[in-house]
C-alpha cells in the first residue's frame, strides 16, 4: 500500500511538474491557504534557504504567489495559485471518489471493524512516536 501511495504521489508531482518537496509544500499551502516562508520551512522540516528555493520554484511554475503579510509589512505569505489547486484536485479526485464509493459499499459491521482497526493502527504509531493516544 505504501508503495502505491508513493507511486501516486510521484504521478501527481509529475502532472504538476514538481519534485517531492515542492509537492509537499503545495499540500501544506492547499490545506492552509497561505503560509509565511518560515511556517512552511517548519512544516517541511527544511532550512529557510531551502524553503526560499522551493517557493521560488513554485512561483516560477505558477503554482504559488508571494503576497504581503496582512499585519506585518516585513513578511510575505505564500499563497497557492487557484489553477494549481484545481489541477491537484483533478489528479486526486479519482482516488478520493473511488475510496468514497468503496466506503459506501461497506456494511455497518464492516465499517465498525475497519474503524476499530484503524484506531488501533493510529495508537501503534502514536506509541512509537511517544505521543499520547
């Protein structure tokens, strides 16, 4: 499953003409709407210099824009380009729709078993990370 997920991420990245780090940055921007380069740097766990390069690439490709920060004139925010958000969702919709259709086909009992299993998987991950469940 992890192999398929990574292959799908590569396909989305190729469709958007971005590398894995740039795609991850786009995911954060799409989810949040806008982030300062510092916030993006922390979320990507890369240096501010590397983040500048990521933002430069996304802006050059038309995937993002820099805008003045609303309350701090010294800062900028990085905003995803609406067209790129739509292109990303066009890539994601077949998978999202397919999984949603599978979910609709499950019985209540099957859903309960899957939910319980996934909750336990989350607990295993949180335990391995030392996080409270």
